[in-house]
């Protein structure tokens, strides 16, 4: 009751402030015309809406451009500041619009925040304080939300009209062999049947035709241009010589993996960017179906033979901001799917992991990642009422232990990012955010959880891959989050077994050696709205979605890492339905001691938990690491290099410079008895692209060029 | 061989006893932009490096910088609560008043500041005309293997 009263007082105070703001009568005369705002809406739809949303509410790292959350940031700054900021930074990576377009978009944003239009056109020199003309409250009706298919690609390059939806190439995979549970559990060495290849998420292949000795001869076998829109970060699947490739805009293709010949193609749709980053990192295969998670939060089963839609299930409501950037894992006939876009306050909804019948698409179970009052963990959110508890996204596919029949997922942080914004204290753990959860495959019930960072407060996701490794009787689970701490858990019970720092961090004063619980710096605990905290690592993470690999023959984990720091400041949010977001401003800088090297590749001997080798480079790594029985580890970077390293020493054995940033999940497979290595290039993404763009601006890969490359050894 | 090693060791010990306080320690800082967003790149840019030698309590710093958008104004040594946190200035340095040039100076540190230096809590910050709150900074970190 006391908790509720406290929050009510907070909400009332916020509401009073907002109502005062809303009642403020703009003192300054209008600074833009209706014509500018109308033109600005069209320009906004074409260039901004895919990230900031058609309703200007923002999403993930794209802040709100209308309403109280926008006014908090911009009230005291001028229209000139806003025009200059957009002109210098938007669209991300390639500010390329004309002055008139930036002015028009500014006019549209002002209109959306209640500023009145007039006879005076907005000029680049106009420097009127936004708080004197806008209230954050729209006077007229808001612009109609775009239909899921109505958003516009974020790619800055000229983009060809999207292809029509549905099957655009119709052929048949001959002699298709259904994928069984036994195959998923023990895949053919030449296949790549799921994210990170095996249930244990090793990103390791037993193939050994390509070795340390001959990898220097690797050459291009074939390449394939991919859809240009959104963020390209995919992991192809390969089964029996057929590659299944997910493109942005929710397209799946079946390709002869040896020749590069297209067999079928289905533009499932929506054929437009939906969601902040509009990437899809993985698809899944089981029996005779390919499972695609779409960016508008559907789960679709395609016939693996011909690409026809078998069933299409809605996972969550895209109009409420839900979307997906990672696909499913299939466990004994159940298609397990995570969810993203959970950063909004919703009265009747919250984030979840869900399971569907692979034959029919019928929902089988849900596990909610945000605990509510009356549930276990429901008392860990301080005074927040249930409808103001947000976050807990699951944007990386989990792993599975068939013997224990447990599914392991990482849960992202609470939203907004910082407790000063979200109305909690750092001491409020906010379960199950920042945790590993072990779910029983049969019903999705929680077997155990381990919270890596209780009350996480600096966008330090602990959502990434869970790698399952046995060492004698020890059954371990390894994971690493943005804080760059490699965690080791016992995967039957969730017991903490150990940790290791992999990059410099200064956010934690100490980590409990027995339980692994970190203690934040005092100034982080005492954080206040609009105060800057200077911390390492940044939101780029010591580690991010670029998954590590477990090289079994040498018992090493090889981990892609990044080295950057940030200042972060909590912004005020409105505690009303649909509000929320990430609500923080950030500035980035090089990590001390890194010598300006953002990219780091680290090998750790699991017998000793000590570093075997590491290499550092200026360019950030943007692919997962792939290791093979041939003693090679493959990885790609922002500076367009795809390299093979000696798994024992890190020595560069081979490299190729590709058309744009090498981004995605490299895989290796056999077709017609021969080993190939495939990797994608791509644009787009969140902090792993935003931070390097800021602190390594001299590295400028092209802003288009989504491509799949397949390499092979020369014919003997 | 053994006799020669013993003689060398004796000479090193004798040299250290004969010149108390003469040992020095080398530090280095890579100078890079202060925390920035993309919009700030119009005024905040550049790079550089400094080396610092601590002899007794005297810290002598020299280095170079380049690539500033506007001319450098002042350079200072700061003390931060932890590596990579902002802190307060503890001494001034001299810098070229240009977009490229040199930084140099000497500070007499307190014993606490010597400890701060060893712990990576001292940093150099260079300001410029259009980045008056700071343009480049870098933490003085010990150069391993060099004493």
C-alpha cells in the first residue's frame, strides 16, 4: 500500500508537471508553415519513420520525437539546434537530405508537438526556443499510423521497389530429407541446421577440409545480392546441400549451396522495414518446414521443398510496437520464439517467450519475462505498478540441453534503461530482466533463474548466447553480456560457478566471489535525471550479438568483444499507457588502455579460465566467431575484412576485403562433398554500428551492399 | 657466467643505492575525443599522444596532437575518481594554440597524486576554441616493462 502510495505521488507529480506544461501558452509567434509540415510528414515517412515510428513515439535507440519525452530533451533548445542536429546526424551514417527536407521535417515535428503553423516559413537561421512554441501536446489529430507494410526502408542508397509479396520464384528442392529430432540433436557434419549450429550454441563445425595449412588458398565460389533495407545480420541454414537464407523485408530463399542457383523465393512480408533495426538473425528448420519470425511479430512456417506458406501465427501485436529480430529454436516439435519491442508501458501485455506447435502454429505456452505483483519475483520492481513494468526483451535465440530438457534464454534489461527514468531504485532487481532463465521445454515453466545484474541500469544487456559445455560431470553454461563479464553457471541448477572480466569496466565496485552479484559504483546508485554518468563499457557492449564460439579441440572460448565507453543520462518519461522507451541520452569515447582499438578477439582456455591469446584492431568486429575442426576461426569486421585466424595463436592466416561491413553469422557446410564457408555483409544495426560511427569515423563502409559470399578451396 | 651475473647484479644494486630517487617510471596517454555524439563531430575531433615521466614526485609531460577543428586553447592534468571518469584539474600544461602542435609541462605531484597516477586516475585534457569543455583527453597509464 505504501509502495502504491509512493508511486501514486510520483505519478501525480509527473502528471501535474505535464499538465502545467500542457497548459503553457506558447509565447512566441509561429515559425513554420502548414505547407512545410505537410511536406515534412512525407519526408519523415520516407526517411525517419522506420526507426522513430510513424507516430513519432520512437523505438529502442531511436528516441521519441513527439510528446513529453521529446519535450524533456528539447524544450530548452532551439529550432536551429534541432535542424542542425538532424542535418549532422540523420539518417544515421549518411546525413544526405537537402536543407529544405530537414526544415520540413522539423516543421512536422513541431506540429506534432502542438506548435501552431503560421505565415512565416521555418528557415535554417530561425532560432526559437522549442519550449516557447510547442507543448508536447498535439492540438490536432495525430498522423495516422502507417500500416505495418507502410513504413519506408532506412537504407540511404536508392532502393528498388520491393518485390511483390508471396512466392516469386517457384521451384522444388529435389530429394528433400525431413529434419528429425535426432538430426537436430546430432547434426550431419556438413549441415548447419540451427542458430549457432547445435543446441549447445558452439558456433563450431567438425568440418576439417579447410585447415590452418590451406585456408590461405580460400577463394570466392559464388556470391548473392540480398535485399537492401533494414539491418542485415543473418545466419543461413544449410541442409543436404541446400541453403536457406533470410533476407531483410522478411524474405526467405532456398539456394543450391554449391552452385548458388536460386530454387525458390518467398517474400513473406511485410516487404517494408518494421521495427527499429528490422533485422532477422536466424531462421529454423524442422521436418519439412522452415520457420521465419517476421519483423512484424508473426511466426510463419514455409514448406522447405517449395517455399509455400503452411501456417502464419501472430506472436504479438505490431501496432503496439512489438517486433522480432531473432528467430526460433525448435525443440521436440515446439517452435520457441522470443520477442522484442517490449519497452512500452502496457496495461494488459508484457514481454514473453512462447512456444508453438511446429505442425499447426498453435500456441502451446508462454513464459512472461517481467514479473508482476502476486507472482514469484513480482516484489522486485519497487513501487512500480504492473502496467509500468517494461523491458525483458528476448532478442537473441536461446539454446537447449536435450538431456535435461531445459531451454536457456537470456533476458534483456528493464525499460526505460535507467532506474531514474523508470521509477525504481538500482536496488530493485526487476526480475527476470538481466537474467538467464532455464525453462522446461514441455510447458515453459521456470526451472531456475540466475540474475547476472540485479537492477541493471546502463543498458548492459545480458541477453546474448548461452553456450553449453560439459567438462566431465560438470555441466556448465557460459554467457557474456555488454558488461564484458564472462559468466559460468551450473546449468542443472543455475548455481554461480565463476566469472572473468574480458574488457575494462568501471561500473561495478566489486563482484561477490561466491554469488557473482555485482555492486554498482555509488554515483550510479545515486543517479538522478539529466545527470551524466561516465562508464565503461558503452552500450556497444564489451560483448554484443556477435556470438562467441567454443572450439572443442582446444577447449577454448573465442569471443568477439568491443572496447568503448560512454556518458549516459537518464531522461524523464511520462508514466502513461504507451509511454516508456529507452529514455537516455548517450555520448561515446574510446576505452582507456585500448589504444583506440575498438575490436578485440579474445581466446580463453576453459581449463584455467585464462587468456590464451587476444588480438585488437581499430575496426569493430561485426560477425559472430566461427571455429572449425580445421583449426581456424573466422570473423568479419566493420572495415570490410573477413579473416581466418589460427585458433591456437590468433595469427591471421587469410583475409578478403568485401563490399561493405562484414556483418552476420558466418557458417560452414558441405555441398557435393566439398566444404564451403559463407558470410554476409550488411548495413544497419544499433549500438554496434552507432558507437563506431561516432568514435571511429574514419572507417566508412558503403551504406549499401547486402550480400552473401561463399568461399571454397580451389579444385585439386 | 654465474660470476658475471653476480657482478652485474651488484652493480645494479650499487647504482640504485648511489642515486636514491633517480628511478623513473614512464606513462603514456593516447589522446582521443572526449565523450561525443555524431552532432558534436563538427567541433570535436583529432588525436594525439603524450608520454609522461615520473621522477620522484615530478611528472614531466610531452606530446603532440593533430586534427582539431579549431585551435587548442588550454591543456590540463586532471584527477578522476576512477579510470574513465571525469575529474578535477590538478595542474596546467602548455600547448600550441593551433589545430596541431605540442603539449608539454611539468607538475609536482603530492604523494596521493603519485598514487593516483599509478592507479590510472590522472588524465590529460586539451580544450579548443569550439570545444571549450574539452576536445581531446586520455588517461596516463603505465607503459609496461619500462621503468
